[in-house]
């Protein structure tokens, strides 16, 4: 080879050099591989699994590999697969932008589609697909590719894996990237396969990981031995967890014909424009209230037996208690709620008190739920009163609706992610301990379901009372 051809050959064969030539870091300098990334980036394995913490460079590696394969694998095909849309969009958006803005790549695009799924065909015959699994992995049916890259693999359902396995050509590669969530699922089992190249990147390997960042994560997850910290920072499986909701059932309850009707508020506002309810009916409101770090979620459901239909979602950030109360009152002017369920933690308790103080009508309709309290769920023939823990009971009501497919949601990437990630474990006393963190939509759904249940089942009486508390607005 001539010197120039040899230089080009080496550039294309070594992915580290390829990335140095075509990629830039955040400061605009040529991208440099970190020491812990090199072996994985240069891997030639047919099967590879990453069990990592967050923010260690997994997405960047996937982006580099996809671009490298586009140049070096003419006539071949690659699938980038995720369970949820909000995981697929960021990486496919980065790739599309990379292909379109890099002069050496842009001239090779023969066809590009973003809907109904991502598809890019290049003039050398290489094709790149980007797809979410869909209900029971239906979107992988009929596919046959030479290379599979699975991102956020811990959220893949068992049925999705079944379809994905069938879509890989003989002799093809399957590279899997995930962050543990405690579930003993297919991803968990993959991390122990002896014939699979294994990688483990904890978050602290990132050079930008500081002690201040670590303290912030400890504050977020509660402590260093909490499941959230063990999974998302250390990248370890930790104590066995269980999925609260069946994701396939959830996906079958998503009706894409329903309007999203999402409203987002940040900071102080004096006026809100709500969509008018489509028609008169029985409406229920579920509220999970936050203020400083946590957002607030207000979810409106319409009762159309046998269905409960989500008709509105409001997401509030940095909105004080008085304004949250005003939002609830304004919503009530539009929907005339039969019942309003509020999680009466520190934030919800104050708002619930203020609403109840308006008058008897509000006092009868506002239901303040202590998630850690007890609730009467009925009476046996011998007169024994049945009691359940409130959060367990409202979760069971939601699980029943999902299993029966009698609750309908509009398409929402945020709600899907929360339902996919929500887990629990049983403590030594046999009580359910649910994962904390990004579950505000779920908690609002819980409150709405229990408010509906209390309105339609007269014998259900909360055993807890809202204790008086002085709150200054």
C-alpha cells in the first residue's frame, strides 16, 4: 500500500483512531478513549454484555460503533433496539445528526426515514434500523440483521427478548448495554454467561465523577447501600427486586388515538389554559405534590365503564403550595371532580388542609392518602374488617386495571419509563418496599385509582386521619 492508503486502512481498522478523526469531545477537541473504554471499543466479540453504572460512556460507544460499521460493513445490517421510545430517540437523534453533519458520512446516505421507525440506508448497502420493542416485542418480528445493539437492556421484557433473539442472522453479533435494576431477568442472566465478553463500568470510573457528585447521588438515593445507588452508581445487581407492573400489560393499555393533553408549568403563573373536557362525565383527579427538588404531577381520569381513561396530565416544577392549590381549584372548575386523591406527604398535607377548609363540599371530595397508613377494604361475612396498607392496596387496584386492560393511557414516554423501572422487594416483615425516585406519575395514578375506588365502593373507609398542621404559604 501507499503511505496514504495504509494510513486510511489503519484509521478504519482501529475504532479508537476512527473516533479520534470523526468525533469531538464536549470541549471541541478530538475525542480520546478512556483507558477503561479501550478494550470494549476495539472488541470483535460476537456476544458482549455491559453491566454498568450511569454516565460512563455507553451511548458514545454505541454511536462510534454504528458509524464505524457504516463505513466498514458494506452490505450488512444493524439494529439498535430499546424497550422504550425515550431511550431510542436520544441515540438515534445523535446518529442522524452525525451522519448529516459529517461531510465524509453525509454523501453516503441513500435513504433516511424517522417514522414509523428509524431506517437509514447507505450507498454501500449498509442499513441501520432503530426500533423500540413494542407490545410483546412485536416490532422485532420479521427482522433479520447481522448486528444487534441493545441499549437499556435491563428494561427489555421476556417476550421482547424472545422476538429479538429470532431476528439475528447466523454468525451475527449481539452487544448488550444495561444498568442493573435488581430484576432477575434475561439481562441479569446474560451478565453471567461464560461465552459472553463481560464489562463492568461503575460510575466512578468517569474522570468527571467527583466527591461532590457522589454526595449528591447519596442524597438522591438515600444512602450508599440503597438499591438505587448500588444499581445506578456501582452498576451491581444488588439485592433481588421484583417488577411492580407487567410492562406488556401496560403497553396494551396505551391508546395512541388518545390526545396527549399534557401541560407543563414552571415557576409562578397566574393563568392556565386547560383543554375543555370532551363531554360531561365522572372525573377523578390524582395528585402527587412536590415543591423544591421533586416535581408535582396532576392526572385526570374519566370513568367510562368498564374503562378509566386518562384525559389530562399536568407536570409542575418549582410551583409553591398556594399555586398548586389554585391549579386544583381551576381544574375542578373544568372537570367537577367526583373525588380528588392527594398523596398527603409533607407537601400534599398542606394543600389538602387548605382545600378542605374551603367548605363542606371540598371536605367530602378531597381524599388525603397516607401511603404508609392502613385502609379498610371491606367486611367479611363474620363481621371482620379487612385492612390493607394503603400504598399496597392502591398499587393492586392499578395492577388489576392493567391486567384487565380497562385503563387507557395516551402515549407518553415518561409514563412508560416510570412503569418499566418501578420495582419492589419484600422486607423481613413481609412488607412491600417500593423503589423510590422517578415514580411521580405512578403515585398520581395511584391516588386517582383509589379516589375512584372510594367513590364507587361505599364501604371503603380510610382508617387514617389528616392531622392538623400549621403551614405558612
